[in-house]
C-alpha cells in the first residue's frame, strides 16, 4: 500500500439500514425524509457516514438513534454496494444492514437531519434518495433468507402472534402462497413456539389462538 497514492484519497463509507416490521401480517420498511442536500426532501433508508473513531456497527447504531430515536435495534449484515458514482459528493462505499423491530416501538418524526419518519409498505417505497431503491431490494431478498431463522421472527413478534398472522408474514416476505394446514403443522412440530392462553382476531371474526416464541430456541430451517 502506497499511502500517498492519490487513488486512496476522498473515499468514505456509508452505513445504511433497511429496518423492517410487521403490521397485521404486512411487511413494512422504515423511511426518513431528508432535511439537507443532497436529496433534500427525498425519502431514504436510515444511514449516514462512518466516523473514523467508530466501528461499522457503532456507526450504524448511532445513525439509527440520531435519525429515529431507536435504540437496541437488532441488525444483520445485508450486502456492500460499491458503485463508483453512487454519491454526488464523493466516492462512498455503502455497507448495508437489515434491522427488524416491533411495529409498536416509538419513532421520532423530526430530528436535526430529518423532517419525517414513517413506515411504508414495500410496494410504496420507491424513488428513494441515492441508490436506496437498489439497496432496499437487495435487503428484501436477504430478508427472505433470514426468516428461515426463527430468531429473526422473534424480534418481529415480541408481543406474540396468531398462526394466520405468522403465515401471512411468511407469504409476504417470500412472495408465495403457503398451504395453511402444512404451515401450521410444521411450525408447531418444530417446537419453537408456545401457546399464551390468549386469543386475537386476525382478518376475520373468529378469534385465533395467540402464540409466542420460546425464550430459548434452537435455530432451525423452517423451509
């Protein structure tokens, strides 16, 4: 490595997170509206530049907190985007993450760098700042791989769920229809969930049993 080589200069790192939640079986992503240029007043994923005194994970947690007020968001690595001209300011490599949280958590609507923050269904999250459409699409594809791990679902449903709600969540993420009886049988037989002695109405009039994930569970392939 030649430190004085000009090709090493003016390169930065973005950390970007696609934060997902479940709202009545529908997957949504958290977007912020930017206050500053570039892309002022455009919606974007949560993220920003890496400081030279922090790790990538520290930077991601800081950006999430500064722009949403959220703490302790469970994040998973998604991918790296290194297109040369992805930022109009300078060369910026993006290290991208996936986050999963409960829909009931409070978020800040206005911060120093954002004028709004809200949940969007995936089909409505379009024309985002930078290359965030591409990053979100990649995150969605990686989320399909992540949900075979029950621990991800545990983060999405901390307050419990009905089996119809859980099935709709899978169908939304995987973009395919699942057989109701086979899904129910497989989920119960895996030994990952337990009954809560509660019921809840989901997309109908008949109450359904409510379940929750066990406190200590072994990661298993669900599909």
